C-alpha cells in the first residue's frame, strides 16, 4: 500500500500508543484547544521523564502553517527513531539522560486537517474572521514586532492582536512556564534552508555564532545522509524581515531559535522526496537536542574577548580571557569558509592556555576561528564566542586584489524580457535558470582588470556569489548551475540576451553545482585551477573578465520554475558591498634578473691569504683551506622596494680531486670581521646555502647551483638594506683526515668565475602611517565616520571595519564598511543606538595595511529608526519575503 501522510488523529493515536509502551520515556499532554475543538498535543521525551522539566530542553514545533506537512511527519518519525534506538544507541541514551525534548508535531491542527481534506494550499488556522473569511497566519501572531493588518483575505493576515489565537497562546504559556528550554526548532517547508532568529537591531549579536554553528552542525548531519546542503540565512536587516513570528518570540526570551525550511515543495511525493527530507533531518534534530545542555545554566560561561593578537604570513595568534580554573579547557575550531560546522574534523586545538598560535597556514587566505570552553569533568560546553575572521598576510612577493563589478556590469538577461534586460543591471538581483515568465535567464558579470599589471602571474583565485533565495528552484534534484568565461571581444553589449545566449564559453569554472547543493545564505565559491587562472592572466590585456552564470534551460512537464536568485549588493534588495559578487586574486609580478660577479675572492690558508683566487679543501697538514667570496649588490632598486624571489650561487670547478674518499663542500652565508684564518674559523655562521656537493658529484659535472632558502633570501635583503656586502665561505668536510686535497673554483679573471644570481621584483615592503583624526558623529540617523588620510605618495586608500565586540585588529575582523581614497563613510546598515567599535586602516597597492586606528562608539541619544518596507521585487508571486516563512 502506498505510504500516506499521517493525519492529526493518527498522530495522537500513535503518541498515546508509544506513551503507554514507554511510560518512563514519554509523556503526552494537551496544552490548549483550537477553534474547532482539537487538542494541541505536546509530547515530552526524556529518560526518567518525571524529571524532564529539570533538564535543559529543546522545543520542537511543526506545521504551524497548515500546508507544510513535513513538521508533523518529521516529528512522528523522530519519536519512532528514539523509541527504536534509545536502548541500543549509547549516544542517544546519553542525550536523553541529560536533555529533554518538548515536541508539538502540529501547532495548527485545524488548518492541517483542512489542508489535508479540503484545500491543500491552505496556510492559516481556521478562526472565523466574521467577514466571510477564515484564518490567521499563526507565524505572524506572536508578540515580537507584531503588526496588525486589516486585510483578512491574505495568507499572512496576522490577527486582531498578538496571541489572539489559541494555538499561539498555548505555546506561549508553555514556553513561559518552562525556562529550561534553551533551543527551539520550528519546522516549515520549503527551501532547504535554516532561518536563524533576529533581534532586529541591525547588528551582530552575541548569540550570532551560536545560531550559525548550531545550523551548520545540523547541516553537517543532513549532508551525511543525502549529500544535500541546506542554506543558513538570517536575512539582512532592515529590509523585508517578517513580523510576529514564533522564532523571534522564542529568541526574545533567550532561547536559540531557528526555522528549518525543508524540501522544495510543500507537499512532495512521500516515498521519494519526503522520505529523504525526514531521513536527513532525524540526525540533525538529534544533534540539536544534544546541544540543549550546552546553553543551559549548567554550561560554562562564554569565553570573553576572543580576539586576534597577531597575524603573520603563515601563523595567527589568538587570545582570550577567562577566569582561571583547573576544570576548564578550550576547544578552538578553524574553517576556511563562513558558516562552517565546528566538529572534530576542524577542531585544531584543546588547550588550557589563554593564547593559541595556529601554524602552517596559507599566505593571503581567509580563516574563521571559533572557541568554546569545556568542563573537563562533565563534558558540558559553553556557548561560542563571536567568530573571528581574518586574512593572513601576503608572502613577500605577493599582491592581492579583491575585485567587484561596477553597477552597470552586473545583472541578468532574460529570454522573454528583451526590452527590460538593460534595466536588470545594477538592480537588486541576478535571476539565473528558467521559468515560464522570463524564459531562460543568465547572470552576467564583467570584472574590470585594469588594476592588474600586464604579466601578472595569478597564484590563487576565488570567485564568490551569494545565493539569496532558492524558493523558485522548485524541482527536487533538477538542473545544474555553472560559471563560464566568455570571450569579451565577441560581446559588444552584455545586456543583449542573444549575444550572451549564443556565446561559446572559453572555459567553465570547476564543477557544476547541482540544485540541492546551491543553497541560500551561504556563499557559493569557485576556487580556480591553473588553467582557469591562465585565462584571467590572458584577460588582463583586454581589460576585463566576462562571466556568464547559467542554470537549467528547460523545465520538466508541469513545472513552472527552476530559478536561483543571487545578491548583487545594489538596488533596494541588495545588501551592500559585502554581498556583491567578487573575484579575489593573489598574484605576483614577472621577476627581474641580476647576475653579479664577485667583488672579491680569497683563498685562506692557516699561514696566508691569496687574493683573487678561490680554492677550498685541505692543505698538506690536513688543515682546512677556506674559500671566500664577496658580492656587492649593485643595480638593485631601493631596499624598501626590493623583494628577492630567488637567489643562487653558480659554482664551476676546474676538476675534481683524485680520490674516492667522501669529501663534501658546503657554502655558508657568513658575517666576517676579518680575513685572517682565526677570524674566518670563528666566523658568524648565518646559514648554509643549498645542499652540499660531494667530490663524486664534481667528477660527474663541474657546474653546480647552490640555492638560497627563504631565510637566506630574507637575510640578503636585510644586508642590502644595511648597505653591507654579501660574504660567503666555501669549505670542505670529510669523514676522515685529508691532506693535499684542493678544488680550484676559478679565479676572478676567469670567464667561469662564480656568480651570484638574484631574481627580484619591486614591491613595497613596509606599511604606511595610519589615518589620523578618526571620529564618529551622527548624520541623518546614521553614524558618519571621518578621518584624515596620510600624505604619502604610495597611499591608495583606507579600509573601514565595524565590530560590535572588540576593536577590529585586521581588515577582516568585522563588517567591511568602506575601502577607497575618501576621508569619510557612513555605517549604512548599522544601528546608531548600539555601542560598537570601528577601526580604519590605510593601505598601499600591495596592499600592506597600517596598524589599526580604532575608536569606541556609543551614544546616549536615542535615534529613531524606521524599517524599510519595499514593494515586492519583480519575482514570481509565491516567492514571498526572501523565502522566509
């Protein structure tokens, strides 16, 4: 028999049955009665259930919207999973011993049954509005930002007042009487996305990392089952955030709360799509339940002042504050992308110290760090500190460019919107894929490459897009999205659909992204390989890189849309510079080559020094004979702009020694006070150059290269900066005493005399002075930041960052507000009533960033803010508010 969705009476019947079979585990109660007289059933699950209210708890609510049947179905299946496995699964047993589950599988019983039996697309409850209409949207009827509406016919009618409905009043009363609830999950459909809660203050919140990590770790559990990746999308205040939702109400009470939108249809095929959604979410709910205790009164305190102490090329030092305790240690997690899970896979340290240095990192790369305290006896963990974001410094030969498309160079073209396509550029969003109204749609992005020098060698490249809505990707597991490079010379008008449609891609970036992997709220990133980086290098001469983002071009029978929406950072629905498509490049320049002949050569015996000759080995008495070379670094650029990328000595021997004994020759970079034998023997040994050369190798060939390592190259630069010559010593070593064994390395007048080869680039090495006179004022209800730029010929611009929790220590340590040559900016998305920190950095063309100039901002003045209400964007009618329910 075909599996059908469970009705509400069947749900109650099942819960009563398992309660009778497992009375120590399950308790069932009604917390209220609906308009039509149905009980609102809540099930409590915990080992030794009579003590359930004394344990930290997870609140699960489902099917608050009638047509979203997944909430009720998943709830039943999760109870089944517990009943079937709690005796044999030690992890589940421990979870239920320490935590409690409060579950309302269906918070809208009247609407759910009406949807099942009368009108499947019904959303509201079944209140009689007294004007011939029925129903209130229960997820608009909670008290936080409740907005009274007059139109009772709309699906989002919020009711006459907050908590006017028996369903919302019942869950309110239950939550208020159960302060042990620490986490709340509200299950909806559709979208395959988490929507963590807001406090509507337009700023980062202390619990923001907790919410993102909770969702990311649930996401990891989902991915284990089906390989699907849900989005994590908190929305972008102040635009289009919903009013009166349960999620925000729970959050206002100090409960970590998130909506989980499941699937791509409200009522999908049960056997395939719905069973996948249920199966993948069971371990996710189990994980969330395990975390309830970590946000309870039993949990250790949150780590304070988690910040960056130092950032270098390959290392990062973090520090934090915490009351000293023998029972507390700290877990530190590192990721290379935002909204990543914190699990054993990326746990990089457990330490009792208050600092940690992370090593062996990559130069010029972004990293994200999280920390929590752990009680070593109970194993209970603290909430997370606010996440740290940073970028390691560039290697000495590297440059970085973060490229953003100009407003007129980013948009989309639609097959059926020919006359409007030009207006789609720089306005709100990219729509990519296909639907019946627009036809085939391509995203088009042109990056200006004029800031890159010709000949630049691209060492690393990453292209990033921010998916902001996937609700109109309605068909499960259908279609792929790709990013292709087009030949810019063949495209005269990037707003012309036919030109973009008919263009043949030069190259496609990486692998395509399937529909169930392209999710909103998490950056989609393409890390470019060698061939793709070569294309960017070739595009530099043309001055631009033209990209086409494309999705499916045909729809299955009966489908009307398979469309993804990406943020462009512009327009009413754009969220500013930090949500724009971007191309990050790390590159280096072509090297210059300098070949130096020695300024002096000496052969140093025990009793004499011979000028102009270079020999090394052993004399008749078996004493070491040293060879000494000195080079003057003429014709290099100024020291503060010289980066040595490669250096080596070329040594040629006249002949090898006539012996089979193992004699080896080494070269040292040395500091010499004098050239007498004793001074040379007691020389300051700075570093060996390359590998030693054996006499056997001299017999095989007479030309040898001694390669400088990183330390030696750095020391060469330092000597050059001090206007010092480069001194080298070549000496012989042997495993047994040797006599009369010398190698001639050619004299100074020989064409085969030794050479020092230096390859270098010109690049600024030091930082600029920081800006001065940094100040914050209020202008037009916004924080206006002003400063004075340094007067320096290498000044390119200033970089401004906001951080609510500590002064930003690096340009990524917070929210980017501005980068450019001006001396002011506005905090357009911040809340001027909330205290915070700002830092400003000056930078050159590398960029090298100055030390931060920081200020602490607060105001005693209350500045009224207005929510910005936009008309609905030109999208399909059922897309709603960025997919939020």
